[in-house]
C-alpha cells in the first residue's frame, strides 16, 4: 500500500503510533556522493504532520541532513539491520549494500527495501539542544506501508514494560520466601530502573500507567503482614 499522506493523526494511529512515545527507526539519508546512509534513531510524533528526532552532532545523519534536508524514517523489526547499521564501519568497506535501498517517492532520499512502514520527511527546522545534540523537526510528506503492513512499531517502552511484568510475576512467587529476599529486591530494583527509562521514552502513555500500577501492586504484596 502506498498513500499520499493526508494530515490525519488517525491514519498514523492505525499503524500504532502514539504521541509522546519514542519509536525506534532506521533513518536513511543521502551522502554527498549520492550514496545512502542508514542509522538507527528514535522518533517522536508531534502532531499529524510533524515528527522530531534528537540527533548527536557527531553523526553522519545530522551532517547529511544539513546539506540535503530529506530523509526516510524506516520501521522494521529486522534486528540484524539495526545491528548492521550501528556497526556499518566495521562490517562494510565503503558504502552500505546498494540492494538495501529503493528510491523514495516524494523526497530526495532512499528508503530501505526491508521497511514495513516508511515515512518520507523534509527537515523544516533544527535547534541545538546542548553541546552534544540537535533537535530536528520534520514534516511528514508521505507514508508507505508494505503489503503485509506493520507487525510492530518498536518502542523501548513496550519491551521494558513487558520485562517489568515478567519480574513482577517472579516477585509474586518469591516475596513470601525468606530465602529469596535478595532476588526479590534485585527484581524490584530492575523494575524501578525500567520505570525511569519508560518515563523518559514514553511519558504520559499507557506504558507509564502500567508501570505505576504494577509498582503499587508489588508494594502491597511486599507490605509486612
Ligand atoms: C535503537 C537505537 C536508537 C538510537 N537512537 C538514536 C537517536 O535517537 N539519536 C542519535 O543521534 N543516535 C541514536 N542512536 C545511535 C546511532 O544510531 C549511532 O550513533 C550511529 O552510529 C549513527 O550513525 P551515523 O553516524 O551514520 O548517523 C541509536 C542507536 C540505536 C541502536
């Protein structure tokens, strides 16, 4: 399915996007020699037409966007692609494999062949956040989805909340066993750490609500009888 993007948050939400949640994507940009670069980056939807990225100043992606303000935000569940785009300098000599990329339809950049959902974007503004990072604001020009659609938009909040729930099931079993207090404490500490990250990557979301409720329940279990 390929659709010209209409300004409608409803359409994005059918793909699972929620505002405030950071989704992990692979951002493709054009290098100065017209080859393509790809790097994992988190994106946040601001409204029906805009999304933001927070990009390290040292990255090739930011450098590319300064000279050619177009990109494709590719969503894929292929973890090997995340690995290979992080370790590209050691895994590939020169450019990334050409067969990974296909032309975008509305912007001067290429998208990943493997993308389940791709958002073609134009950079409309950028603001330095500190010495290390720049906030990049993009307008969404076009959305494409593979025929099978998207199986999952990846958010760290989902994985961490699920991990916390698994810890909770162990705490439920262990908390009455005096031999298991050290393990129970460790599991509760991990949940606390996960909750901090979830607060950062998905504020005011269903994930933060679940984290808070879960911790209340665990505190009740662990109350001295
Ligand atoms: C899942 C994931 C998400 C990431 N998110 C960001 C991000 O939002 N901003 C950023 O600057 N780097 C992010 N990184 C790190 C960059 O992908 C990494 O520094 C990469 O090497 C940059 O490549 P480039 O120099 O080709 O742009 C992320 C890495 C991973 C694995």
